C-alpha cells in the first residue's frame, strides 16, 4: 500500500512524473478473450494504477479481474464511476465542509476535524458494487455503461456513523428522506445533479451507514470520493455518494432523476422481467444479490496437465455473509466446496480458494457459485431487467489444460 | 459469524489523523479518449454529444437501429436538456444508425 500522501509529496509526485503518467498506456488493452473488455485501453489516472477505460468524461474505470484474488481491493485499483461532469479535482480541507441541513433543529457545517473528533470512529469492511456491474453481459443487450465484471471493490472504511451526525443535527418530526450530494455538479443547469436519497427511518435504524474518511488505512483517492463518501453496506454503490458535501433532511419523498426514473428495478420478487419486456412497476434498487467470481487463473489461461490447479476468487452478498462457495467442472451437475478465507464481516468480500484437478487434457470450464447466510445463491440462467442491474448468474472461466 | 462494526480506540484515531494529513489534494485528469467513425453527420454528432460527455459513451453501446438511437437522442434532449434542434437531432440519429447500426 502507498505511503500516506502529504500535500507536499503528493503534489510533487504528480509534477515529477509528468504527463506520461496521465496518458493512456499506448497499446495496452484489457481482457483479450473477453467479448466486452476486448480492445478497451488500460489507462492510468491520478492516484490509480492501470484500470480498464469504460468512459473518459465523466470518468468510468473498471478494475481488472486479477485484483479479485484477495478480499481487500487496493485503493489504487478500486473502480471509478461518476455520473456528471465536472468532477472535483482539487479539495482543500481548510475550506471543505459537510453541511447538514433541511428538516433539522441545528444545521451543521462540519470541518473534517469535527467529523473525525466529535463522533466515534467506526470501521467496517464492506463491498462496493455498481448496480450495473456486468451490464455488458446482458442478453438481449441493454443500453448503459457496458461494464465487464470489475465495477466492484472491497475496502475497510473508517468514518462517523451517519446516524450520529444526524442525531447531532436533530432530525425533526415529519422527516421523510435524507438526501446526499457531492462536489460533482453538471456544467449545464438542465442536467440533473447527482443526488441520492435514503428513507430517514431506515437511516436512523441502521448504524452501519458511515460517512467514511478513510479507506484501507488511507485518505480516499480523489476519484473514490475524497475527502469523505457515504458507505451503505450491503447496498449497491449508487447510494455511496462520493466527495460528499451536503446532507439534507426532507419533508417530502425525494424523487429527482437519479432516484426516479434512474436506478430502479422491476417491482417483482426477482427484480427481473421476461427478457425484452418492460416492467409494470419499479422500485429503487437497494441490496446486493449474491455473487462469486474466479479471479485466478485468468479466464482463457493455459494450465499444465497432471497437476492440481490453484483457483482463487471472492464472493459477497447483500449483508448476510457468505456461508459457502462451490465449484463445478461438469456444467453444474455436481459441485464441491472450496476453502473460505478469513471472515472480515458480513458485508465484506469473502476470499475462497480450491485446488482443482483436471481429469483430462483440453478445454475445460470451471463454474463458481456462492451461498449466503440466508440460503440465497446464484442461478444457472441469468435474470433480466431493462436497465441491466442485479446481475448474479453463476460465473465461469474457460481453461486449456496441457 | 456476524461481526458488528467496532468503535475504534484512541490508538486508531491517532493513526487516522496521520493518514489524513493531506490538507489539499489536487489531481489532473488525463486527456479524453476515443473518436467517432467518419461519415456524414459525424461532425454535428461529435459537437452536440461532446458538450456533456466523451464520445466513448456512444461507442461502447450495443449496436442498434434507428429506434434505439432516436430513443437515446430524445432522452438527451428531453431529460438532460441537450440544446439540439430537431434538424440536428435527425442528422445525429441518421449518423448513429448508420455508423453504429446493427451488424456494424
């Protein structure tokens, strides 16, 4: 992990490395065998390592699968997803304040020192996944960010409880929603600003929602929300507002663009509809469905015959924790359990590993599925919805043995 | 096993203060990436779309016919308020349907 970035050495580092650091890595492309990622450039953004470019403005950067062989995703490899532009590129903590207002007794303007010192610091390890992660794999295809599987990451977040901050402000009777706004703001007034909301009852009943100012022991990278972001464990990251600057308690349901019609799923038990059809009713997306991935070996790799192949990956869910991860090499007819890594909490990625012995030389497919704490698993057939959310089908890799 | 968040003690608070020592962070974003395919209507498309976003927002999308691209352009105008007149909108839809149409 990188050394703490003081103002001096951080700015100096950017200057010394010069423009070469910021340019797309010429010729370097992602995932040659992956139909969605094939041909996408690897780019290096400030405070980040080489990530897969989805879009430039607003920036959307995807984490390569190789980083998911471990539970904690390095800050420099953590995915980036903004909705509007310009995004903040400079934050001075001497000026930054977190404003808490609306239907409260005592509006607050908290400097970072207050956020750190006036509220208990709470640590939680939680997975952060874009609602549309793996959207590129939907069939029939859907419009939107054509992510592969790397719009996800897992970190130890430290921050103040949102509930503690709201209690300090004193939420008044009649409060309905709490809205969250960050420093990103569209250039044109007609473009809806990225503002999200959570029901106030839910927020006051859920002490694990944090205003996080630390990520894996470091300040957050700018592109992951410096100096603070909301952490809503178990819920898709659309709610994890970055570069947080404004919290407002409302007396009406908040239904601006990014809550309605955006980021909604069919109001059906599966959150899905018949492929190609339109849902009758929708609700805001919320908790994450169970998923698991094989990160090593790389999809499409050639492995030696006659020796066990070490497999590694991660699994996660919406907050009940992972109970088991299983693999299959016969198309899902039989499954065998894998070894789980340390339990970092019920919202965290859970590492798993296995040694798989190929029976023959030639082409093999290895599948993976997880089971969470309340028995939710993953289906063999993908579920579909028109916005391309909630993907959690059984994943696989193809290997060439020998 | 269910683990609830741990309220950290003074030791971690102290280290957090060290980790948060930066008082100003500034970054410079790299130049934009991506180009549109050449063809009639490319310039008007590029000019209109780049007002708000890079063109890779277009080039990553699934290929689609006029209905798909008409829907996209209408959403940009009606929902996001893109200042695109109806003549330009028609030219953009025609360009996108040809350059990024089915089978392209």
